[in-house]
């Protein structure tokens, strides 16, 4: 068994990704919003690296069933139909739609993980189903990688805490002595520090404080709801879609 956490996608090499199952976390807010969209009936989400690429791709597809979604500096991009708020991803807004998405950190983290054997989006909102799939990846002798989107290429408390919660759920409460890297150990220590109350590390983090300052407190609270959008979000062939969950 090998379980590694990366606090940012910076420096990930093809060798580190090859043959591994990867879970990408941007709890505030990209992976939470993606799970909300899929839970409410979106057909797929296509993450891209920039506003310009999103506009070009939507124009190329040229369908009324395509929506532009994303943010810059936490605010909805001008001209886009949706921002990066999970609360915007209502059934009325997204059912049957394909969302072309670009965000400051989350979509770039997903794109950085192309080349892994399987890539999934994780957050509090889908933690239980994500942990179930992650445990499968570790059995009997698998390699699991948890990648935090971070913030501007640096550590973020919100994502690291979420990584610790996912790692703890996967390990079943065991404190492994081997098979985990230092970042995984640090993430597990954050869980011991903050306990089970998601809203504490999320609202204390720089991202959380900025969202609250900008009027997005409800987004932070929504991102703190455990299993609010219990879907397995699979990033494959440039699209995030629903993966089947064993019953």
C-alpha cells in the first residue's frame, strides 16, 4: 500500500501519475460545485485552463445545451452563465447540460493529473463514495494519490484538511507507519487538530475568509456539508462525468 498527498499539483511528474488512482480536491469550491452539478443532472463538465479556452470550446461545440461556468478572483466571469458556486448548480440550471468550466485552481489541478490511470474529484460533499472508491484502489497493493489544488501554487488549509479526512476514511482510523508520505501524515494531523467539524478549517482558511468577505458565506457552509452531493465524479477524456457507485 502507498498513499501520498500532494499539497499542490506543482511539480507532479508523469512517473508519479502513471498507474495511480488520483483524487483531486478543491473543496472551496470547484470540486464541490462539480459534484453539485452532477448530482443535479448535469451531463458532463469539461474543465479548461483559461477563460479564452472556455469561450473557444463553447463556440466550437455550438450547442444550446452548453453552459459556461467559472470564476476569477472568486467572482463569476463576465458573460458566463454560471460561476463556481455549488448553490448555483441547481437542477433547473444544469439538468441535461454540459458545463465548460474554468477556475483559478481546481480545473488546473484536474488537468495536471491527466495521465493517471483514474482521476476523481473529491470534497466533503462526496467523501463517503470517494473513500469507498479510494479503498478499492489501495487493495490489495495499490497506489493512491490525493492532490490538493491549493491556492496560487501554495498550501491551502481547506484542501489539506479535506485530504486528511479522505485519507482517514480510506485508512479506517489506522495510523500507518509505512506507505504514506509526510504530507499525508500532516493532513491526518490537521484532522486530529480540527476534529470532525468541517466548517472550522474551511472558514479559518484564507480561501474561506476571502469567500466570506466577498459575500459567499453560504458557499463555505455548503462545502462543509458531509455527503451533500454523494456522487463519484470521474475525470476521463477531458470530461468529468458520473461514475457508477456499487450498491
